C-alpha cells in the first residue's frame, strides 16, 4: 500500500505561481512512476506531468509544458509540482498518483495504482 497526501493548493491570480507537494508513505520503494493529474468541474481527469523514479525522466502535457516543473525528493519521498504563469484554465483539483509498474504511456490514468485526495487550485483572471 502507498499513501499520498497533497498540499499547497490555493487561490492565485493569473500569472502567479504555486507549488504543490505530495508526501508519500508506505511501499514507495516499489513505485515506478509518480505523477500529477487534474480534474476541472464538469471535465474528465487529465494528465499533467510524471517522473520516472528509476531514470528521473520527466513528461508533461502540452498544456503545461514550459510552465510547470515536476520534481521529486527521493530522500523524503516527496513529489512536487512547481506551477508558474498560471492561467484561469489551470483551475482544477490536482491529484498525485503512483504506479508500481512500467507502462509506455505515462498519461494512462488506469495504469496508476494509488491516488491522493486532491488539492484545489483556483486561478482568478
């Protein structure tokens, strides 16, 4: 089992920044990928970013590339998402997720095994 707890969400004006954190506990040593997803009201959950625990390689959706940065602290088993140049369309509940096995598609929601409870990010115009 892996437990995930997100924090760092809030209200910010367009153009501002936020940093999300995800504290992981449990069998984190067996995880292959850690990622961030988001879900806006009335929309499906979508991929934001992911990082391979083994290689450290990062992956981003086109909508956040160049604005968001995913990183991890292996010693503290914490995942981060630095969000800059925020836009109103970034408003959503952001979820941290972990998957235990390798899949070539980092955006595949069903491949992730554990999820946090989510943290709200609201960007005002």
